[in-house]
C-alpha cells in the first residue's frame, strides 16, 4: 500500500497530476480543491498523502491500480470518511470535492443540503444521504473553518481552549449561545475527563438531553 509519495510536480490536469520520483512518473488522481495549489507547485517538490485502490472489474480481469493524492493528511482522512457514504465511489468523490474539506464538513454538520448540491455530481438525494450518514462524524474537519481568529463569545473562567472552541462550533451550527454555554458547562460537570473539540461537542449534546 502506497501511503505517501514525494517528488516533483511535472504535470497538472483537471483530475490528476504527474509526480516525478527518482525518474519515474506517477499519475495521481486529485480532487478539485487541490488543483490550483498543485498547479502553482509545478516544477517543485511536494509530498502527497496517498490512497491506493483498484479500479475496474475483477470478473473481467482488468483491475488497474490507482493512486489518489492529498496535500494534507486531514484531506485524506476526510476523503476516506466521505467514500463510506452509500453510493459514493472513489471517482464520484474525487469529482465532488471541489471545495475545501472544512467547508464541506461545515455544510454536513449544519445540514446544509443546498450547499452540497452545488458540488459536481451531487444531487438532492445524494446530499441528503451524505448528511444522514456523516452528520456528527466530521465535526473535527469543520472546526478549522468555523472557529474565527477573533473571539465571538466571552471567555469563561476555568474553561479550556477546547471547550471554548466547542462552544464556538455549537453557535456556528445554529445553537443559541446561551444554550450552548449551558450545555458545555453541564458537560464539564458530567464528563470532566473529555478530551478534544469533537468529544466536547458530543458531551455537550449528551448533556443537553438531545442524544
């Protein structure tokens, strides 16, 4: 399994790029959101986090090994989760992911099917399916897009940064600030050993009685 590939960017096409590694050119499939960045890196060395799969029909005996490449580990992890959705094959996912991973994750967590239908190849039914299967499972990818550089809520004495970040995410997802604050505070009492923003979000919803 090839999980990492470093080399010089020789060519960048609409859905793939060619990476030169020790004189061997590797064709790597890419999602649209990384196209511009790879195009700017043409002629320079990059590191791609890769996912290897077989394309074709085993019955026909024409399986072809393919590589999908990502500039960031989190993009690869999101892709691996995205293709678990029913009916979401690798090629369909590559075509769909034209926007940054964090923006798509925010849309999923906020139930914004309208945003998802703007992605290539994603209709209303597919958007609803994505939300149904992934909502609550991609919060960690959404955090970076939701949390703004400026503080949106007053600092709470004794709260950790993760708890503040979880509060910001809850508010950005449409929860009332007072409710979100109360849920986090109750979660601090009930689940004090919680770690990570994603886990604090889950703890807050449990504390709210909505789970």
